[in-house]
C-alpha cells in the first residue's frame, strides 16, 4: 500500500443511517456488509428504494406488475434478514428515473422523517471500470439524492410544503457515502459478514437464481476492493467515496 492508497479507516457506526438505492437488490449487491457491521454496533437503518423494480428479472412470462410486487416482497424479506425493518418504496418506474423535483421532494421527505446522521446513496458519476454500475437509474437516483441531502433537505424554503403542510423540519446529514463511484476513498472490511450478505442477496430470487456461483461473483468483486485497500489476502471489502455534507 503506497501513501496515496485509501485506507480502511474506522469512522464509527452512525446512530441513524439512511440507504437510498434505485432498485431492490442494489443494497445487497453493493453495501449490505457495511450495513450489517453497523447494525451490530447499534445503528438504526432505513432503506429507501426509489423504483418499483418492474423492469428487472429474467422471466418473460411474468407480468411486469407481478414482477414489481415480487421484488418489493424480496426486498422486505432480505432487509429483515439483515436487521432492517424500516423499508420505504417510492414506486417510480424502473428504468425511467430522472432527478426531477418530485423525486427530490420525496427524498427530502424521507430524510426529514428519518433524520439520519449518515446516508449511503449511489454515485451520480459514471464508473467506466464497471459498466454494471452505470445504470442510468443509479446515476439519476444518485443525483437526486445528493441534491436532496445538499442543499434541499436542510433548506426550509426548498419544497416548502414539507414544512408547511407536513411539519417536517429541515435536517442536515453530516456525512454522505457514495457507492459504485469511480473514486473510492473509504473501504470497509466486511469479511465477517460475507455469508450473511450472500444469504440476503439470494432472497432476491428473481434477480439472482440464474447465477451459477453468486458467492463466487461477490467474492471476486469484494476481493478487488480489499486489494485496492491494501488489506491482507483473503479479506473482503466494500468501497465508498465519503463526502462531508454538514
């Protein structure tokens, strides 16, 4: 590890965590090991899933609304297995997300209701090294969520009906962690939580049943992160870009 390599710094577990994702299963693929680690330390976590997931899956005979209902159920069960009981669905159409004012308002509402110390959101940037992470929904949700975190959720004059009609006071998120971005500066060693991460992801059957070796695929990705972090051989890590937003 040279002096420019981001190190796995222990920043401590947040009291309240909000994780925003575009689709059901995004969290389990990308960051659930870190969430499991923090929950063991007492973090109260909320998941906010922006789309209905209706464009996902591999069964062409299944109606799209049935797919959306199935994916919602899969996400609830998977989150519960990880110790997350507060899962919120915004219901936007899968593959059609834009960082429009209505979405930013809805995300501001969730931020003001949950009042998190830390948020995990998708990066709004393209990661050319991993094309699977460049889904337009991911980047649109990342852009909308970042604008909701800063400056809108903290601004009483942004989306004024949230305060006037719903009584939701402004809230400032201290720290925002971007997932799937091109420039990680924080790695979390999730080796002890790998088996539980795989188990939670397998509950997304509509998305993962076709993988011959799901655990092997995840292990390969997380090993790449651990190597980039300079961790010893055999360790597994999730990657983030940490941004101070207070």
